[in-house]
């Protein structure tokens, strides 16, 4: 797979290799280790294991991203503030459907990038879960987080899946021995000490997952307050170095074990990605029952706030029928924006990136940007109403 032609090699990192990204800044003191200097990081230095600073919001990461080329034959220097449509006059009855789709996607991207993404009044903790595998949990977690962070909000992604795919997509090391969420859950290590800054977006952090997490479900069984291990860790984080965080997204494994239960106990919102196929619908009822059980016994504030339809192909009757079925039963929670099948979304992790930085002009990136905006606006609306959506 090849990256877009204008990007070039990504800081000398080969595909599928651990990215030598590091944590920038310290908490409560100077950096104790010698920083490794990245000559291609605009002078920024960082250190692994020294702790992360979730400080004042940085500038929107859009300025840091290498921009993909504009559509062929059209200059990329058109200001977003320009009142005239840059593509006016290009569409005609003779245009191909692909050309019309590309032009419309680019129009939407420019509108979204020029719009405001409201910041929440307090930190929103969102668990992304579905016990069905392969529905787009990790893809949705990292891309929504990246989209929100690219608009200047402070976002932390906690990778609670032993596969560590979210860590890969965000470009942080997660090989065996790396300080990870396992150390937080089993050894009470503070989250700030294991969080790593995403190398592409300065206001995005990740708590990685290693293969050690595969046995955590069994090891947690005998521990005191086993369902509240992550709750206590996040509570301490928000009371200290993470007080300026706007969002925390928790990427869950495809199961309803103790790792997922820990994630549900600490969150206030549940985001459910649903693949537009029949199998994905079967487990939805059980997932809703699990959320209700947690609400009744462990976390009265939890609720399903968002349902995202992923891998949507409007050409098939099945996808449309599944979307209609979900919207019929969950009209308020289901977003109107769907995530289309996109090669760029699938390619991005092989370059240790989200699609938001890999190809921000793609249909997948624009879809996730629209979803992020919807999530941001829903949160403000719910807060204004004094309760859940």
C-alpha cells in the first residue's frame, strides 16, 4: 500500500514497525531522562516514560498536518473564508458520478474545517464498545478522537484492547515492556505516567495497550474493587494533570469481560459502532442489556449517547435495511452521518496514522470529521438541557 504521493516517508518510519514516538513534557518537574530529538518534529523534544502533560490547549493540529493535494487541476490556495464556491461551474450534466462525489466531498470538508467545534464544559468520558468484533470500534475511536483534537480540543485515548490497534493507529509504541494500561489496572501506576503524545497531533494522547493485557481479565478477578480500577485511575487523573482534558475515549475489546466492565463503570457515555450487516444487529440487544445492568448496579450516570453506522454501502439493500432498523429503534442516538467503506481508512494504520492525517480529503476522513462535530454539538446540547440526550 502506498501513501499519498505528496507525503513522502513518514519520519523515516517503515510501515508496521513500532514508531519511536515519545512523551513531550513532564508533570510536576523537569524531564529526568535525556530527550531524543526528532529532526523532523519542528524542534520539539520528547521523552518516553516521563509522564504526559495535559496542559493548555494547543493550536488546531490542522496547521501541523501535511496537506494532501487538491483535486487535479484546481489550486489548493483558495481561502476557506472566500465567499465564492471554488468549484462553481465545474459540475455539469456531463460530469461522471465520481467527479461529482469528489467535488461534493471537498466542499463538505471545507465547510466542516471552517466551522466551530464547541468545547465541553467538563471532561466527557466516552466508552466505545460492541462485543461483536470487526464493526469499527478502534477505527471510530481513533478517528473521532483525532478529528476532535485537530480542532484544538485536548483528547486522551485509552487503549483497553489487548490487540493494541488503537496504539498502532495513533503512532505510539506498544511493544512488550512498554508502560501501558496493564500497569495502571494491575499495579496502580498513574495514567499520566504511561500516556504518550500522538506524534501527528499535539493535543492528542494515548495510553497504549500491550500483549500483557490479554490476561488482565483473569488477573483482575481476585483484586479488590476490580470493577473500579479504571474509574479510580481516571478520577485521579482528572483531579490532577488531566484536569484540562476535554474528552477521554476508551477503546474496548470485543467482549463483555472485566476490561469492558471497567470502561463502563467510569464513563458517562457509550458510543456503539454498528456495521451495516445483519450479524452486527444480533448482539446489540445484549449490549443494551449490559449497559442497563451497569446503570442499575454500578454506574447510574451511564447511557448510550451515540450509535454510528459503519462500513455503509448505499448501493446495497442490506445496508439500507440495517440502517433503517437501527434508526427505527434508536432514533435519537443514531447519527445521520454514516461511515462509508473507504480504502484510505483501512490503509492509514499501516502508516501508524489515523485517516485524519493520512488523507484528510478522503470520504472516510470527511465522514469522521462530521461525526466528531455532531458529537461535540450533542454534548453541549445535552449539557444545556441539564441531562442526557
